[in-house]
């Protein structure tokens, strides 16, 4: 099993949990992990002050670190 496959396998176990993802842009993306498929991570972010949810897709290739 290669690194990408094992990472996707481990992240699939974390669906529904709060995560912080650090990307190439340097800004962390935090929210609830709802999808791990096709080398994309789906995260639901909360908009501060508004309480609305923003679905965000992050390519796995742009991820530098993940905190669960």
C-alpha cells in the first residue's frame, strides 16, 4: 500500500471529526471532515459570526499536515 492509499484509509476512519488541515497557502482550514475520495478531502467549515456552513474541497496534494 502506498502513502496516499494509507493516508486515505486512515482519514476515512476520521469522518465526522473536527480536523485542521494545513495547506501550501499556509492558512489552516478547520472544520468537520465529511468526505475522503478521489484524492480530495471534503470539510465543512463554520462561518464566524454567521453560523452558516461552507463545504470546502481540498486536494490531497496541497495538504502539508493534518491535526485531528
